[in-house]
């Protein structure tokens, strides 16, 4: 017996669509992700409607009835789209597809509903609900997607090796859906991804990153990264992260597996932020550990300077992966460079001077830096983690107290270069920079307060040491 989901199709869009489809004796269906999500009771704002025939014409008719003024049409792709209230609705004519080996762009022909469902990536995305009044809300599910939803399985409608070879981006999508929905990828499908991993090379980095960022924004991204690693997809586009994998032991001393440590830090930070770029900071915080790894007989394994080298790598990695080369990249670069600083304070005696320098260097990103560092406290030794977390709270309190007292975050020295020039009758010269730098250092070291009066007294002192005289 066919299942009916008309109770889910209560939005006015579906009512209007059903009236027009029935009146004109058309075939049209809600298909794909919207159907999957409504059955899973997940929120969804994107509706795909597939039409047997002309999707553009139906879009115009429905938009006119809903009094939507702007309909975007894409003649080359046979699609149309408009926004109605809180929904993004796209219309497309049913089609069948065939592929060439060197491209994921299909050769497209008009097709039936069955053809259109055959071309879908996964059984759970191939389900359709009829919009005709005679069978409104009836589920058309040729690949038993409803059962796969119940069993929480990602499975391809056709042979997985063909599905992934035709469009290798589907391999990334399989892992993305498995991560977002906490589903398993069916065994044959997982094997096909491994066998077709090198096919990912024909996909643009922009498309790969779009899927990867969705994995990173899921509630537990480590699940996706472990699948990317085990299927060898990660090796195709992110070798620096792959290089973090593994443990080396010498003279009975081992270092932690930095790949799994990074994933633990990433999952930790996901509990406190939805910010994509703070999550990227977690991914890249230890990225330069492999080339900085050294063994010392006394202390064991060290990774000196990995934070500075990692920060230098950030622009290169962002450029290659086609991530934004703007303030977002600079933000990640900064957090990678500074990520050890709060940890060093947690381990040792916390001076006001060290706190002031950290506040000055981190600026407005200090709170995010502290989130990253807190997430970075990982160990199998629970007592050690508890001790670190307790010390970390003390550093956070100290940061608040020093910031309140000294107002260091983003501070500019209270004496400007112009004031120095006017006081000593100077043209632009290196002495001005020297005086400003020494005032800044004195404030950060706590020698003077961060106020104009004390800074001016200190300015005259430094100027005298440099042999400068005030003008009358």
C-alpha cells in the first residue's frame, strides 16, 4: 500500500501548485531533500518541484497566483526559481542524464519521473510526493528510500560505482549526509567511494569546499573527517591534514596522534560555537606539527615553532582550497599563531605583563582564542584535563580583571606620533617610532598605566635618553 504524506503539504505553495497542476492536467512532484527532511521532521526552506514537461511555465503560473513578482529563469538548465515568504522554490523539467568520463556535467534530455529519480544521488533523496489532486501527497519511492531513512542508511539508487564515477562530488555528499544525519554509508557504497577516490580530482575545489564546510558545520564533524580519511578522499585535496595521522615511538616515548587530536579539538569547539572560521582554526591549529617534529632524549617529542609555521601555511592552504583570502583568512592565521599563548599561561605563573601582551596581540579575537585553547585541552588522563581546565578558568578571570583595569585590548599608545613631533619639533623620523614603541612596552610591562598623563611623563624621559629637547 502506497503511503500518503498530504498532511505535510499544508503550505499555500502546495495548495496553489496542486490547483494549477490539476487544472492543466500536468504531472508535478515535490522531490528530493524537502521530502527527506519533512519525513525526518527536520526544518527545510528549499523546495524542489519536478515537472514532466516545462518547469519554467509552471513556475510562472504558480508565481502569478501567489503574487510573486520576481521569477529567476535559467533557460540553459531548464530551471526557474522564486522566493515566497520563507521558502526558496525551484522548478525543473524531469530529465535523464548521461556522463562523459572527464566531466561531471551531464548530457541532459527530457525524461519521465522515473528517469529523474534514477539520476538522483541517494535513495533518500529520490523520493517524490505527487501534487495532482487525484493522488495529492502520494509517495513515489522506487528505491525504498523510506526504509533507508528508518534504517539510517546512505545508499545510491543505481550501482554505486556508476553513481560516483558519473559525478564524483556525490562521494563528498554521501559523507556530508552521513555526518549531518548520523547515518551509515551502505557497505558496497563505501567501497565504491574508496575505489573512485581519484575521480574527485575532476571536481573544482569550490564544490569540494562547499561540501566540506557543511561537514565542518555539522554537530560532530569528526565523523565526516574520519570517513574522508578512511575512503582516501581527504588525501586528494588536504594532504597537510592527512600528514597529521599516526604515532611514532622512540626509546619508549610516543607522541599523540595529531590527526585524532585535531578532530577531538574540532568536536570540542563545536559544542561552543557555530562559527565556521573558528572551527577552521581548530582544524589548522596543529597543521605544521609534522615538519616541526623533533626527538629529544631528555624531553621526548617536541614541535617547537609549529604555531608560527602553521600560521604561515594558512594563506597557502586557503589559496589552494579556494577558501576566502580576506579577513576570514587573517582571523584563522592569527588564532593559529596565538593558540599556544594561553596554554603557556595555564601551565606557568600568570603575570599581568603576559596577560597584557596577550590582550594586545589578540585584540577583539581574545574570546575566540580562549575558546580554541579551552577546546585544545585534551588528554586520556582525566585528572590532567580537570587540572588544566581549572587553571584555564583562573587565566580567564585574570584576563577580565587586567582588561578592566588597563583597557589593553586594541589600545593605541595614549601619545600620538603627531604629539611627539610637535613637542620636539621633529619631522618624520625613526625616533618617533622608538618613543611610541617604548611607551607601548612600558604600558604592557606595567611600568606605567595606560593613560595620557603617565605616558607623557615617560615620553619626556625617553626623549631625554635619545638627546631630544622640547621646543619653546
